[in-house]
């Protein structure tokens, strides 16, 4: 049996997680983080929402998140939070109060992802007028 060097193991690890390959498991992760609700939940928990601007990362209750994320259904928010918890991006804390208090907070891994997706959210907000103009021009030319 042949042995491999550390350099060979690193080179193989790079090909094991090549998102351009159909069988790469990182595609599932890319699918998850490309979801609009994931981006918005991460940004809300990081304190980016207008109602929280400048507060920094902090735990939020489910109802607070639901209010911040206009248009999200209860099912979609619940599913998104469960998936983020499963992936280690969010922690869910249950406090034995009456009624029970459940809060969600970004983990260190979630904070590192927020640093990336925040730029995508900001870019979308800053460039929406230009994109809308291009869409309108394209649709007019196609008609």
C-alpha cells in the first residue's frame, strides 16, 4: 500500500471539494447559503437590519426575526432556522421561563459566513435600480 505525503493529501482534499464537480458535497452548502432567507436571517442576527442597525450580533427571539423579515412565512422561517442550526451556523437556546423563551444567535461559523453574505445583500440593495433599468430595457427590446 502506497503512502501519501502531506502535500498529496492537501492536493486531494482540494479536488474532493471542487464545487464544479457534480458530486461535490459543497454544492449542498452553496445551495443553502445562496437562499435569500438564509442571507436575511444571518444579517438580522448580526444586527444589520434597519431596526437593529449598529447593535451588532445579538440573540433574537423567533417573533423578533419574523417581524424583521417581512414576507417570510412561519414554515420558511422555521425551516431556515433549523437548517442553519443543523449546519452549525446558528445556536438555539431554550430558557425555562413561562412561557418558554427561545432565542437564536450566530455561532463563530455563522459570523464568518455573515461577513461574506453581508456584502451580497449590500450589493443587491445598492444596485437594484441599475438592474431594474437593465431588465426594463431588455424586456422592451424583446417585445
